[in-house]
C-alpha cells in the first residue's frame, strides 16, 4: 500500500517549478562558467543548521545523498545550473533533520490498524469505544487496542479493570495496554486463558492488581504483560512489514528524518533490511535489539546498511515501570501509596554479563529507568561493569551508554551521569503529561528534580530528545513545545511544575538534531547541516525558534528530505 510513496514523492519533487528570487538571477547561473554540479539547491530561506560554528544559513546544495554547500544565496548561485533541482524556499524554514531518539516504529505503523484510545477524555467514553470495537471482533479472537490514559479523564481518574469490560467481552479475550505501554487491561476471558487466578503469584518484575478478595482485577503491570503477549497469536510477516513501512511514512509526514527504535526484535531487523533494499525507507532508523535477544546481538554484532539508512548497535534493557502506574522504582514510598514501586524486569544477575560483553563488543546499552531507585541502581551496575572490564578490552573508548526516560534524578545522580559519561534519553511530552499527577505521586520535594531538563544541560549533558511513540503521539511540534514551555498544550501549568526546568529553543533544537546523532555515534555523518554530512532536512512553514509558543503547535511540516530524497511533501 505504501510501497510506491518514495517514488511518487520523487516525481512530485522533480515537478517543482524553477523560480527566481529578486536577489538571484537563476537563469544567468545556468550558463555561468562557475557551474558546480549539484542535484538539488534550497535557497532564499533561513536554515537552522544545529552547527555551532554556523548556526544559520540562507542556502544549501546537495549532490547525491550528501551536502556539498552551506552558505549565502549569493554563493549558492554557482550550484544553480546544469540539471539541479532548484527550490525557492521563500516563506519556509529549513532545519537539520529532526530525530526522535526513542520510538517504536512498528507500533506507530500499527496504530491506525487497531483500536486507538488516544485523546478520549473520559472513562465512560473509553469504555464505550472499547465496547463498540469489540462488537466487530469475532468470538474467541483477541480484542486489542492501545492508548487509554486515566490522567486525561474528566469523570474518573482510575485504572481500568476487568469489571469495566467483562459484560460485553465474555466470549473473547481482551488485551489493551495503557498509553505508557508498561501496564495493560485484560478481561476475565484473557485471565482464564492465561491460567491466572487469585492463587497466582505476581511475576518477578511485574504485578497483578487485585480485588479485595485477592482475585486479579484485570489491571496488570510490566512483566505480567508478557504472560498474555505469549498467548496472543503472532502477527504475520506481511503485517509486520506493512506496519514498519507505514510507521516510517507516518514519521516522515510529521518531520522526523531519523528515529531511534528502542527494542527492535530480530525479525523486524531482517524486514527493515528488505525494505531498505527495495528503496522504501522514508526515514533512517538507529535500532537497539531487545534484551531478550541480547545473546544474538552480542554474537552478530553491529549491523548497518551501506547508505546508513539502518544501523543496529544497541541492546534495550527494562528495569522498572512508570510513574503513572506507580510502577516506577522510588527510593522512598509514593506520596499517594504505601509502596515504592518495583524493579527487576531485568535482574542484575541477568544484566551483568551482558554489560561486560557489550563493552568488549562495542554495543551500546539503552536502559529503561524512571524512578530514582532504578536510576541509582543502574548507574551502580554500569559503574561496576566499567570497573570490571579493563579499558584495554573496551571496543570503543566512549561507549555512550544511555538511560531511557530517566525522569527522577537526584542531584548526586545527575553528577554521576556526567562522571560516568552516561547519556539521558528523555521525552518532554512525558513531562507535561506526567506533571498532571506527579505532585500526588512524588510530593513537593522530589518534584524539584523530576524531569530536570535544564539542570542536566547546566551540567553539560546532552539530552537526547524523543517521543516514545506510540506511547505519546510522536509529533516533533509537541516535543519541541513541551521542552521549551513545560506547559500543557493549552498553555496552562500547575503548582510544582518548575518552569525554570524548561530549556531555551536553541537547546531544544539540539535535543532533536545533533545531540541524538551523538547518542547514536553518528555526529560525524548527520545531525547538523554541514558539508559532507547526509542531506537530511525538516522543512516547516514557521520559525520554531522565534514564533509565539502557541504557534509552535499549529505550525506544519511541509517537506521531509532524507539523503537528498523527498520522502514527504505536503
């Protein structure tokens, strides 16, 4: 269905009319003796390069998949000749290609194919949507969807349970992850098929929420979800391939030129290589294999395609849950519960040999941690691995291991990120969503170092900005807005939101361009608009660095260019 998108877009791009600018005589340049070969020239615009040495430019030229010129309109004339595709970008703003540093591409592509509960603002409407969808599912087949989130509901702010859905799903099992993807709703039929009863113990690294009599109530957390995933029929290879192609197209549509896929199964690795060989990748992908396939990753090592459209170099690890589900591992109890969350989705004993071998093989570790207890424990484990393996045995001197999400970071652990060279991969949209309930979960003191973006920047750390789509919408406008405002999408905020922890717009641009490139060992080939780097651009209708805050959200992506090819055009 999406197979010919790139071909079509290329043809559309070639049909653009050559126009002249008042300051540039394009016709004269075509016969200039100084003609320098180029395939594409963008001029008469403001280019935000994300390059500190040359922060803005007026024009750029591309040959093949690389940038060959960045500078003024006047000097760009020398490239406006021969068969170059010349595009007058008046009224448009060009940015170094945006990168989503934490995403799940297949999930983005699957979102249009299943029930989406995103954006529904009440429990009642959510249950009604599930009921309406379940009617379309035959008996004994799974009712699946995603995206419910109680924090947005205006009637009841509680987790869903089997009691909400059993009445209309008695003959079909149901599995619906919460928006965070680390907890889910299942119904009684699913519990029956999984053999889960009131006598079932909570799995290591997971939990069954229970009714007063001890029976599981259908709200499950973390590793408990795996029990149900294991009994849901697998998707076909064709379904997965279509989802991956669709996911990349959806990403290009909103302006992402690269996504960093956190936890890609090896079956998808092989499919992505196939899509790349067919020329149908709309964005680049930098991937980390799932920790359950760590042995395969450590045996096979890094895998790339010649054009750097795909790069597999990491292992994604999972430690605790999320703050919203009270699964994030805290040092002290939750302010609104008599426990401090859980860890051990991956245990230290399981992880330690992986860490040591990853150092020897040059494999990046990307670990899901949210609560301060999980952050501190994983920093300890990283440090122990660094000490256990002599540096002479490290495959790379700077392993650039990462902490994913890393939302609650006391000052002493912020300092350890610096001393250990650990990169924080964070999602600004999580911050403005979670801050609706974080004061209740954490209390006032811990809010002072929750989602502490500016504190980390002040310490000299690079924040790798992402969205965690399909957990969040996966829109760069929302991520940029959240990072620079620390406000709800309607412009409001609340007590304890700490507006001083927002970042400025120049920093936000780096969070979605050059810093994620560094976080993928790719800063020498992409992430900024510089001669010799890949020609990846995101082109919007507004200047995101100067427009009023609200206008960031209403701006539009007009074009996405990856490797000199137009992969999306409005």
